[in-house]
């Protein structure tokens, strides 16, 4: 059992007794010495506070810059749903749905002419958005906490709100959809920030586990739930919370993200029926934070929703590469070095890639054999850039991964824990690169964040370019592509968001 210390050295016992659990983490390895966990925080009304935020938040409460940032992630999500509709998982889901006999009824399955009941449409679109691991991410961690509480916000929320908007009896305008979307993202990310680091460290997939609350909050907002119904919906959602990191590099990782979106619809549906559930599901001693994390830090969530908004700080990253976001600083820096130093694969003897140990804990496939495994392989990501000078959807395939030249180049990549990267802190993804060349020269570089991160963001037009690439991958009509880009750009002016959804339907 790992030793966890949830009290910073500067905080005394009196502060802890008051219910504030300031979080830090030891990086000690496993020990045979018995250890006792600190008392669970006794903080009341956390679930109610979150529900009240959902009820009371208005579109006018969202800062203009946050609205614009959200549009980029919404456009990104739609593009990934299109490209993901061509994945093998889409056919498997379609075959599964056929067995129930309810095809072509309900909400739109993006990238197809098909429709499914809302919950299953949310699942299908969620899997499609996440299947290529190309969707936006948020680093839910503070400087003194273990890095790795990473969540993908849009995939858990956008499919759920689209399903509700597409099947509702009345019109849902762009402002209403964006309000629900932002409320959902905010709830998901703040819950991920609050839960103790052991949640992710011990194997939970935070997108699947925390994402259910985001999808639920968004659906509840669109359906105008009162606080009591939202509290119930959260409790129902908590019993759907699921996801394990051991499934990274397989179809089950996007399954977990799609399940989170689906669970938001299901939780709202059952709460609307009058289904009963616990009223303190987040903070109770037998509730979510305790069962899934052992503890939590209430100061990361109480009075923090919308203060500031997640899109404002710490920000949300949009991926330029279809791989785990922890690979992106290194990929961004290597691509820069390739271009500035005019490097080619034939010049390279070895590439050393040093990061903090938590990045190695996530990028677990050192000798990948499939395209999915390659997304969580620093070795493959470095190798393919050296060989091809790019790393897009076409590169992350089984055929490319197993090419002899790719496998040989993977063998030249050394991925290890670097003390300097470790010291930089877990609020960064510090990646240190040393390229040893055949002429005896060594080329070095370092990056803390990648392109698309809040520190180096994409513009709306750059996201639109990525959207067009995803749409082209799906062979989507160019006339619709341009309309989608411009509709999302002015989403607050859209009277009925089904007009946007129809552009994403064949």
C-alpha cells in the first residue's frame, strides 16, 4: 500500500480538524510498513453546492472568452465524432444496436444516417470522439499534487447534450446548448481536481469515473431540473462511475468515455421518473470521493465552480496529434528539432526522452503492436515523427506500427524517468529530449507543454483546419464542412441546434 499524506507540511492538525484536507503526495514506493490513512474530511453539502451551481448558472455568467474557448472544443468534438465514425468500433456498436431492433429511432449518430435512442446515441458518439485519443484534455492537478488526474471533458458532455437537443420536444438554441455544455465541463473537471491522487494512481480512468457527473450536470441543465432532482441524478450517476487505466490502448478506453456520456442521459432520465437515491453522494463516508479516492480536498470544489471557469484556468488543451496528451510536449519539441536541425531518421543513433515517473506510468506501451497501443507509446510517437515527419490519423494504424522500419526505430528510443523532469513538478509535462547523431553531435530540446495547450493554444482557425482534416478522413461533404465550421463560430446565434446536428448526419 502506498503511503499518502493529504496534509501539506505547513498545515497543522487544527486546520485538518476543521475539514480542510490540503493535498500533497509522497512518491515513496511500496512499503511493508503498516500505514494509516488520515481521517476522511467531514465537510457537508458538497453535492448540494454542485447541484445549486447547475440550477443557478445562466449563460450571462459565462465570460466571453470562456464561451469562445468552448466553441473550439465543441468544433473539435464534432470533427472527431466524424472521423471516429469510420473506426471499427462504430461498426461493432451498430451491430450491437441492431440486435435490439431500434435502429433509426431517436438521436443522430454523427457521421451516419442512423439514429439511436438518446442514451445509445450518446454512447456511440462518445466512443467515436474518444476512439482516436484525439480529443481535448484538462490537467486536473495543482503544483503540489501528483500529476495524472487527467480528464477529457468534451467527450463526456457534448454527446449527452446533443442527444437531448436532438430528441427534445422544443427548440434548444445555441446559448442553451453551450450553457449546459460549460456547466457539465466545469462540474466534471472540478470533481476530478478534488478527488485524491490515489484515484488515478491506483488505476482509475478519470474520464470514465468523473465524466459521468459532467454528462449528468449538462443533461440536468438542459432539462431544467431543480436542485433535488439534480442531487438524485448525481447519485444515480455515481453508481455508473467506471473506468480502468489498464484498458488504455484498447477499444475499452473509448468505451469508458462513451459510457460516461451515456450515463449522463440515463441518470437524468431516471431522476426525472422519480427514482430515489442518496443525497450526499460525493462527500458521504460511503460515497464517491471516499470509495473511489480514499479522500478528497474540498477546497478544490467548494466555492470554486466557475471561480474561475476551467476553460480559463487551468485551461483545456486541444490535441494536434491523435495520441495520449502526455506525448504531446515531446512530439511538439521533436517536430521543431526535426525542422530546425533538418534531421532525418537515418541520422539518428539514439533518442533519449526523459519525463517524470507519472508519465511513464501512463505511457505504458513500450513495444506497441497495434495502432491503439501506439497512442500510449512515447517510443512510437518519437519514431514515427523521425520517419514520416508527421503523426496523424493515418499513422496510428496497425499496419504502420508493425512496419519493420518503425519497429526498428522504436528500438532506438530510450524512454526513462529524468530527475530534472521529476523536479519540474507535476503541474507540467516536462519532456527532455537528447538526439544522438551518427556524426557524433547531440541535439537537445525541452518542452513543458505541447501545441494546443493553454500555454501554446490553437486559434479557432487552427482548430477548424484540424476539423477539416477529420472530416476529410471521414469523406464528409465539403459543403457541410464549411457550414459546420461557421455555425459553431456563431453558435450563440443559432435558434435550433438541430440544424447543426443535421449537418453532421448523412
